[in-house]
């Protein structure tokens, strides 16, 4: 399983599931396809100390 590292609300976090890197022509990841990004932001606001999130059963959960 490959996780994605990104920045959410100004803090670096890992997205364990629910996000896939979108490749550009140079084969370099420049953006992400994220499931329900508004729910991710809401979950990140509720869990400001979390460093990892996963998308499970249609919602984001703080994992660590």
C-alpha cells in the first residue's frame, strides 16, 4: 500500500487511502485526486494533531 504525503491546512500529513497522485507528462506527481476533499478538510479541523488520514466507508478518519 502506498500512502501520499501532502499538506492539509498548512500541516504535512499522510493520506493512507482515498487519494491518488495524478501524473504529469514528465512522470512527476503534481496534484492529487482526493475523495471528498471537503470532508477531509472538516476532519482535519476536528483533529488538528493528526498526522495521517484514511478514507473509510465514505468518510475521512484520523488514523494517527
